[in-house]
C-alpha cells in the first residue's frame, strides 16, 4: 500500500508541477569569455570552507556543461563544492554554420589552455585537476600533450574512447563507409557545416537503444521510486539540450580517430601540428563505465597503455551514467576524490 501511495504521489507531482527532479543549477560566476569559451567558477555553500586544490570540468563538444550538473542530488559540481573544492567549468555555447571551419586544435590550443590558466589564477595559483568526460577527456589529454607547461596537477578521463576499433557500436559503420567510398558521412557534415543538433541527440539515444526500448517498462516498475524517476527526467532534459558539432572537428574525428585509429597509436596531427600522447607524464586516472557502449572498457583502457603514469578503473553505468548516474555517487566520484587526494598528498 505504501508503494501504491508513493507511486500515486509521484504521478500527481509530475502532472501538477511538471516534474520530480530539482534542476536548479549550482550558482556560478563568469570569469572569462572568448570564442566558444566561457569559464565559470562555481559557488561553494556559505557554510563550507575551501578544502583542496581546484578542479576544472571539461565537457565534450556538442554537449552542454550540465553533464556535470545534471540535477540536485546527482551533480558532480554539487559534490565537489559541498566538499569545499574550488570548482570550475568550461562551456562552449551554441555551434553554428559560421563555426564550421573550427578544428579540434581550436579547443586544444586555445579554449582549454585558457580555461586551465583562468582556474589556476582564480584559485590563487594552485595546480588544477582536470576532469574530462567523453571527448572532453580526449581533448584534455591532447591539451596536456600539446602544451606541457600548463599548471595541471592531474588528468581524470571518464568514458573516453581511445581505441576506436574496440567499440562494437561502430563495427557496422566500417563496411558501410567502404561501400560508399568514404563519402556518405563527409557529405553530411559538408552540407550542414557539421553534425546538426537533432542528429547528435538521436545518435546519443541510439547508443543506448536497449534502454530506450525498455524505458517505459522500467518507469512503470519504478513509479514509487522518486529518485529513479527524477534521474530519468534529468537525463531526458539533458539530451534535449545537445548542440551541433563543427564540421572541421567532425572531419578530424572521422578521419583520424575513427578511420586511422590514431589515438590508439599514441600520435595524431591537428592543424598541422603533431601531438604525441606518450609524452604526457601527469598522474592520470582513466575510468570506464561497465555498461558503456560508446567507450567500452577496452577502448578507454588503451590510454593507460600509452601513458607512463596512468591507472585504470571501472565503475557501474553507461556512457552518461558512469559520470553522473545514481551509482556514480558511491563509485565514480569517490574514485576521483581518492585520486585527487593521493596526487595532492
């Protein structure tokens, strides 16, 4: 009977108030702004004193930085600021047709170095722990490899694929790519100036197609679990806010990461500059989601084989869930906390 009452209350709240999740973002202040770059400092609660070195959160392209601040009670940002950590985030904003010529080197050489320096200066000259999710993790590693003098204390790479041949989700694409003379996908991003936001959203949903199919049944079975329903609601809201990929960056990902599998070899070229990943000696933590179809463990672990000071862990969750799912609170986040504490001494 209690479960029935709870389910009825959750349904009523959804109908009457429009949702169950607390979507209030953690308050923040804009520190720096440039092309496809806004750097923010998140506010600690008034009763919490500063404790620990600064953290910079790096999202992927085409994804809002709300991936780190999904909802109250399940927010990486909230977790960090309530622990007293000086916490910073970088946001890229909307990507339009005018940005079609931007390559990944724009983020590696300009956006992320500026964000690291801003966090470093604002925190009082402390070395910065950089945490990147998905492509954000790849960009963080490429940035550290490209500009070794940056004040980075460590790298944490969550759900980032480095061996693209180890991603079963992409296996059907390779024969199709050969049959079309490797023209179908490039034709798409040239026509639109990139990958439009609706296609980015659809690709994210397809990557978890099994969950999409079973979601109505899962919701029905968990109507009494408000936290479960709030998480579903927050993920749907997050997915709806994805933005486009710039065309030139898409071309680099397609030709170098997907076709050439350059990241797994430890070397790639962006904007005419060769970048050697094996030169990154920073303490690095690589985390893979055990149910991740986009960056499965074998694909993510390839980075550990390249870097001399990297460790590998897995945690429950899919591609987004390993970062900010309900299980991440007791698994992924403590892994990151312990890693940062060990690095900082």
